[in-house]
């Protein structure tokens, strides 16, 4: 019995230590999140009754009016690889706004990223995109009839959901995000869809992508869907990975082509 007692105490110590190792870095990461977002953003967007929304905005040279892109981040939150891609897209002639959908939080730590993605209400995120869209459409250098929304992973799913509620968008780009395959719902999409996915991904899997494509076809929504071989989830990283070619470079080139044809 004494041995069992000491084993039990040992297990409790291990569990308590593990919990402490998880709680302390999580709390520290949360404290640092706001300063990271502040360093990455350059624009404050009025959200009406709620707190102002932070965003990174990149603009091309010239007066415009330019087509525009709302670029939604992965489940980590707004990070430099997103702002890099936004800046690169501006060089192609697009006004790009990459909003902070986590209201001041960002992380490089997967456990905290999962926590943020699961605990921040989707309705809050989608509601925050309304003032982002309104701000962008009201910019003098933007053509409000040529605005698309796109996103990566977490942001890809949110881009699709936001397009289902905003009939004024010109198109939707989904980079390996959560999907909808019901034609009755997809019929509400306001413009063409681009879907970029990896063959070895499981969230969404190729079967889920095929169901998505079938749903779009049944709904009569024009779509370009591409599953890239040899890659899985989140295969498009920073601009250096895109410049290196391969699937990331091909996917980015396809995205640019789709943008030119859509807006």
C-alpha cells in the first residue's frame, strides 16, 4: 500500500509539473501577443461600438482605383509571413488588408494557436470583417466592385464563411481551409472560387475537397479547384518558400492568375 501511495504522489507531481509548464508559457505568450500585433500592423479600423480593429495594409503605387484583397491569417494569428504575402500582392497592383482576427493576439506556439482558434467565436470574427470590408470599399484608391476575400487554413475557412454572408464580394480564395459542400448554401457565394489544397492533407482531405467541388458545381458557382501532389496542410509559407518554386510557387502563380481573371 505504501508503494501505491508513493506512486500516486509521484503521478500527482508529474501532472502538476506538466500543468505548470503549460500554464506559465501560455500566460507569457498571451502577454506578448498584443505587442507582436502592434508591431505587425499599420492601420486602425473603426468597428463602431466595438474596439478598433488592427490591420496591416499594403498599397500599390498610383492613384487607382485598384482591385483589393482581404487576406485572412492562419490559426496562429497575424504573423510576418502573412504581411510579407500582403506586401508582395500589393506589388502586383492590389490593395491588401490583412486584419487581426484575434483582437490583439498572435502566437507561434501550436497549443495556444489551437486554443485561440477554438475559443474565439466565429460570429465575432465574421462580424469584425464587416467594418474591414466597409473600410476597404470606402478607400479612394479601391474599386469597391473588385474586392475578394481569401485566407490560409483557419483564414481559408473564415473567408468562405464570410463570402456566404457578404453578397458584395467579387470572389473567394480558400487555401486549405474548412469547407462547405451543401449546394443550397454554396449558391449564396457572390463570385468565382479558387481552392488550393494538398494531396496528403486530412483537414480537409482530398475527399472533402472533391465534395466541395461537386457542391460548387451543383450550385452553379464558377470554381478553380487544384489539389497539389506531394504536399499536405499549410504548404504555402513565406515569400521565400514561394520564390523557391515547387508547389508553393505554382499555387501562388495560380492565385495571381485567378485574381487577374476575377478582378
